[in-house]
């Protein structure tokens, strides 16, 4: 398998949370080059600015993937690149993070608004609470929550708020339906941020691809089940490449 996969992290947590998954992928999928890339360091709240930055920085003709916000950005970029993207893999990413009139399977607008207000008031404290929320629903929630808190990178508050605004603004329903390459979307049964109920609605959007629900896992599935996730992702990429 001669493939290249780029993974983008979720909001606020940095690439450390994806290191175990990247290591497991490199171990399990011979020939798969796995690269962790940072989210844009921007204060703009316009998703197009974030996508422009990523499109200019990330290599062409590779698989795009990511966790949560990273997965949503990867989805939008895959649709923008079209045939210049080999395929798409997302972890705990919704089509819309906050609800739309015809997409109720999301975090409530009230919860999101309260979370954003908390970030504006005290970004560091909000990040620590966010890490614990990501760990909810998994078999080792306390340990995973501590691990996420310990790995929090130093970040600019304005950039964090911009990231939340981008998260709320992104609507990937058209992007998911438009991207014709192979797609794998992995949601978590116990996710406190992205409802598991979104799985069926996501699958209905795809022209081709898979949506799987991970049992006994929360939003931090990449830390909780790196080996199992790596196996699923590696097998999907092998089959898409015709190497199965």
C-alpha cells in the first residue's frame, strides 16, 4: 500500500491526542505514510480562510482525515479538491456541529453558546473542562480525561474562539454528498459532543462510503481505541486502493 494520509486534530487539543492512532496506523498499515498536521493558526472566523490555508499548506493527491473539527475541515477540503483527494476519513465529526432546521442531530445551540461564552471568559479553564467532556462515554473516561488535560498545548484565546466560530459555521452536508472518492466516517456510541444518532443521517448523504459506530467509546475515541481504529482505517484504505 503506497498511500499518504494526513490527519488534522480537533479543536483545542492539538496533535498529541492523535499520536497513538498515528503510531498504530504506521505499525499496522505497511506503506501508509501518516502525517499529523496542525489546524490553521488564524483569528478569522471564516471557514473559507481556514480552507485556503490548509489547501495551500497540505500536499495534494493524498488521503485527508481528522478528528472532530479536523475531520470537518478535511471533509470540506476533500470536496474542494475533488479528484485531487484520494479519500476521506473522519473521527467523531458531524456534518453540522450545531443544529440546522433539517439537521437536529447535533450539539444544541444553547449548549454551544454557553461553551463559547466560557471560552471567551476563561479559555484555559474551558479547555480543561472540554478535555473531560471529550473523555465521557469511554470505558476509561477518567484516565483519558487526565491524558487530554496533560497534553493541552499553549494556545491563543482569539484563535480558539475563531476555531469555535468555524466549527459552528461549517455545514458539510453538500460537501459530503459532492465528494465522489471513498469515505469512512467513524462515530462513537457514547460521544457527548457528536450524537451517535447522526450516523444514519450521515450515511444517507454519501454517494459512496461507510459510517461505523464505535461501541464503548466517547469523543476521544482516537485515544481510547487507537489499535482498533487503525485496523478499521487501514483495511478501508487497502480496499479502496485495491490492495485487499
